[in-house]
C-alpha cells in the first residue's frame, strides 16, 4: 500500500503531469495518508485523450472514493476537455 504523496509522484513520473488527489467533496487529501494501492500503469496514456477520459479510464477505477485534479506546468488545475498532450507541453515550456 502507498501514501497519497507516493501515488501522486508515480503518476507524475509515468504520465508526465502532476495531480492532486482529492476527497469526493473536493477537499485535498493529506499527502501522508496511507492505504492506497499503487498506480497500476507503466506507460503514459495517449496524448490525444482528454483529461476527463484519463480520469474516467485510469484514475477512478484505480482509486474509487477519490477524485483528482490534473495540474499543468504553471500549477493550475486543468479542465476536463483539455488533451493530455497539451497538459504535458506546459511542463516542457518552463
């Protein structure tokens, strides 16, 4: 089992963007909270899928009971209709 902070780091390493794991109410979950499974993917999702599709296909099935914010390179929350490739590009422009 992993902590919230470890899951967030693994998603960043695999997917190429930062996330913030949230309670279903929208409140931030403490990074030291334990008991989450590991992020089960080893390859990044395709650039042409949207943030909302990534959440629906990858995050929510893996972490039921939690929500997630995808964060761009400027540390802003990204809207669901944004393509993952667009999010990843914001990290390269730094």
